[in-house]
C-alpha cells in the first residue's frame, strides 16, 4: 500500500469485537449494561466517601479518586463503541483517535499510581501505626494525587506527540474497539522504533516501578502480620488489605493477559477481547469488591441512600 502523510489521514476504521451483524445488538446491550453499572457503582463510592465524615481518611480518599478515574477510563472508549454500533458505522476521526489514546494513557497510568498509593497507605497503617496520621496527612495525600496527575498528563502528551509523527497508509483498519497506543503503532507505515522504545521505557519506569512498590509494601505487610501473635489480630490486619489485593490482582493480571495474548497469539480479535477485561470489566468490578467486603462503605451507603444493608 502506498504510504500517506499523517496529515492526510482524516479517519480510521474500528473493526470492533465482531463484524457479524447478528451479534451487534448483543454486544451493544452487553457493553451498555456494563458501562451503566460501572458509572453508577463508582459514583456511589464517591458519594459515600464524600458524604460520610467517617470515611474522610487517606484510604478512602484514594478509593474515591480511583472510582473517578475508573469512570473516566471507561468513558473514554465505551460511549464511542456504543455509538458506532448504534449508527452501524466503524469510523473514528484522526483527531478522535489521538484523543482516545491520550486519555487512555492518562487514566490507565493513574490507575496504576493510585493502586500503588493505596498499597503504601496500608503499609504505613500496619507497619507504622503510631506515625500513620503524621505520614499520611491530608496535605501529603493531596500532593501525591496532584503529582500523579501531572506525571500522567506529561507522559501521555509525550506518547501522543510521538504518534503524531507517524505516517499511515491510505486506508487504516484498527482491529480493535478503541484506538490503543499499541494498535496505532502496529498499523503505522513509517518506522516505529522510537515509539516502541518509548512505550517499553514508560512501561518499565512507571508501571514496573509502581508494581515493585506494591510488591515491596505487601512483603512488609505480610511480614508484620506474621509477627502478630493473636489470630484475631492477624485477621483484622489482613481484612484491611483484602479488597485492595483483589483489585491489584484483577488489574495487573488482566493487563498482563492482554499483552501476553498479543505476543503469543497472532489473532487481533483475541487481543481485543482480552482488552475488555481491564478497560471495562475491572472498573465495573471495583465498586463491588470494595462495597461487598467493606462494612464502612456499606454503612455509609446506608446512611446516604437510607436503604437497609444486609
């Protein structure tokens, strides 16, 4: 195919999860349901944390931020996907594609940073309980979130500016339901060495560094819990981390599954299906994981909504 300059490309075609016409209503209903559950569930978490003074603690501050980011993360891709199915169109403009990539990177990396902050919060609470209020004061927590936003915005600007230099062929089909960075690099006609280098560097530095921090925090937490003499004390300490551990495992395992599936399998369809797990399913499950196992959240929701909680 003849290469074309990226300024001449006006649109891309998102092939989605399936090209079978009879499956489109099913996919539409499935994703619409998951999107509404995601938005409603995460909004309830934000409402519960903001309205209940008992939840004005670092852990719930980070949780409310995570819920907000999850809503934004899902809203970056799913509404456009639903619109394309409803209008029977696969088109996304060049500007729309770049915008999707920008916000996907921002919110995906923010998710990772917030999960690492929550792990550090649990580490301080369990390993240094007497210094907890000093170390995790509101000013420090706010500063951590602010710095994370700045890093994510700058990182995303760098990655998207690298995409802008790429050239694409006359007709570009993206075998995915959204414009992801890796997919855009794969369909480019020009040299992508620098783009791949930047992606790997960012993954190792930001995601790898955050994951290392999470693993270190939990290694110290496990060591401290094992040092507690009473079984009740061990259970109480572990129960404060159980929900967060579940979310960390869900997010990183599904993310790892996406990249393993793209590396092992040549099928772009399997990669797109795997991407659904961390872009849609994980944000949807986060509120359930926290609300079902957390008595404080249940209590706050009961006060806020004035409904009986089992």
